[in-house]
């Protein structure tokens, strides 16, 4: 792989978000990360949280040239975001690979838009459940960790893009703790790219959303917090609640909790759940909503 050639297709991403935006308090109003040129017309793939509700986006090339852009689309289910330049970017597109071919132990590079890269290996391919009602059936985990992971390009040994950096996590192995990165596999983009490009959203039924931030502890789902005035808050769910049952099914971990919620119907469906609170059991009925209704929408240009 020619790493210098690869780095030319990666840009730094800087975005500004209005102070009154829904995600301003949790994700900030100034966000910085990276993106990858995937089409030579200036289409850039990044991680969605960098551009969600953004009203101002700037891309910086490897040589320091700054180009204006706009947030084209973001997808809550995968976590991907798309940015389109408003002026010529004049950079080559990075070839897209096949993330299903990636195997544990494969050598990779994770590279950011500032020209920094980390040589590492894939240490795991497995399910990932995020506390913000997010689930990937199979994510890519790599080590060592890159200090600037958001939107970074995960590149295989042939120099092809196989994922986009999303998180920094910790892994325990042999009694030692190691920092790792989680990346969203590129194959998740392929079936949704046209919808994102031409419609700004995916042509599928939105998932019901609760507005609950949860964690898994010894197989139990524990509520860490709830979104102010969100569905969970309106339905009486509180911090510290342990969610043990959805409808008539016991909850077996965070991923199972999400799947049971999403199988309950479209946004607006009422979701009954049994919770354990202060040693007592209670049933709540939460009317789900569409998370996208809370977010400012990208403007197609």
C-alpha cells in the first residue's frame, strides 16, 4: 500500500451546529474529525455524529487548502454521514473494499485527515450495542487505537476502504486493558448509498425511539439517563431503572433490548416494559417516537 497516496483521499472535517440544535448539548456545537473522498465529484463519507444538524461544514485537504461543504445526509442506523463539497476538492476517491473479507488478525491502517495514521490489526469482528439506541450486528475492532478516530479511514492491506472510525473503547485481555477503536464496516453503506444521495434518507420504516441512554451490567439493562421531554421521560422511565421485560419477553442484554423495541412497530407504537426500581417491580407504557423528528434535517443542494 502507498500510504501517502491513501492520505491524499482523506480530509479533515470541521462542522458548526446551532446552539439550539437537539444534539448541541450532547455532541457539542463545534465538531472535528475526518472524512474520506469516495467520489471524485467531492462526495465525502464520514461518521454521522460529526455532521448531524450541522449548518456549516469545512473540509481541509492534505495540503492545507480549505473547501466549503454541506451536510448531505446522515443515517442513524449505520452511523454514516455524507458531505458534499460546494467547490472543487480535486482529490482522488479512495477505492471501496469488501469489509466482509476482513478477518481477525488482518493488518490494517487507520488514517485521519491530519495526515496521521496508525498501523494495526483487526482484533475482533462482533456485535456492538451503543448506549444511544444503536446496534451493529458486526462491527470491526482494531488495535492499537488511533487518537483521532472519528471519521478516520480504515484501510486494508490493498489500500481499499473497509470502514469508518467511530469510537475509542477499551478491551480486556489476559488481565491487561488495551485501547481499541470501533469502525463501521463499509459494506453497510453499499445498499443505502443511493437513497442517501438522492433522498437524504433511507427508504425504510423508521425505528421506534425511546430517548433512553442505557448500559449493560451482568446481562441487565440499566438506564443511565433519559432525554429531557423524550418518550422515555414522558413515560416515566428514570435513571437507575433496570429494564427486565418488553411486552411478554424477558430482556437478555442491551442488544436484545433494542431488537425487542424495534420489533414493536413503527414510531408511535406503545411499548410496555417491566422495570425494577428501588427493589420494586413496575410496568411502564412508553409511546415511542421517531428520533429524526427531533433533528434538523440536512438541506439537499
